[in-house]
C-alpha cells in the first residue's frame, strides 16, 4: 500500500512507527504532517464502512492528467468524470478503497451532478464541453461568485 500511495499519488512518508506493524504517516501537503495513515497489519473487522471514498485535491487539470496517466498503468478501472464543480478521477487502491483525485472547474453547480469526461480532450475543449453540460443546471455560476455567497453564509452562521 505504501508503494501505491507514494509512487502513484505522490505522497511522502513523514513518519513511521516502529516494527513491521508500525503506522506509516503520509502527506502531499507541506503544511500537513499527514493526510493519510496506513496501518500495515491485517484488519479483523468484517463490517462495511459508511465511507464512500477519500478525495485528494490537485492544483490543476495538468497535474490531474499526470496522475491519470500514472494510474492507467495500475488500473484499467479509472472513472473520469465531472461534477460541474470539479474534474475527477475515481479508482481503487490495491485494497479496494475507493479514492478520488480532483481539481476545480471555474464554475459552481448544485450537487449532485456527474457526467463522464475524456481527459484526452485538450484543455480548451474540456472547458467548453463541461460548460455546455452544466450551464442550464440549477445553481450554475462562476465559482468566485458562489464562494463570495458561501463565505457570507458561513460567517453569518458563525456569528450566531
């Protein structure tokens, strides 16, 4: 598992517990000690988890495409989608945990929203395709305008 997260997702080991069952702390963010902790021992738990997936933000569509290419050598079951607000890659790690890598689009649209996209499209074509798919959906607005509105709502709630 450690190799998958370091090689394919670019996480860096920040700390490691002692012995063969020591926890492994990993992060891609220089400001975060860890974003993920692996426990390299078998779990005895047989119950299902309510967690659907774990998501990691990527700065740009260009970086997302780099991950897409790297993950292609690990898995043929990549799902490339847009939620209107993001472009995303969904995939499973070697232990079948569902993961998402995503980057923001320039828009906000009410959720849920999901449609397939082709990361082979040039950036301009991907932008145009995505906007065409979402421009008539509820809540469609430039993301900066949505963030301003959302910040006002959050700040108002925190004052109460």
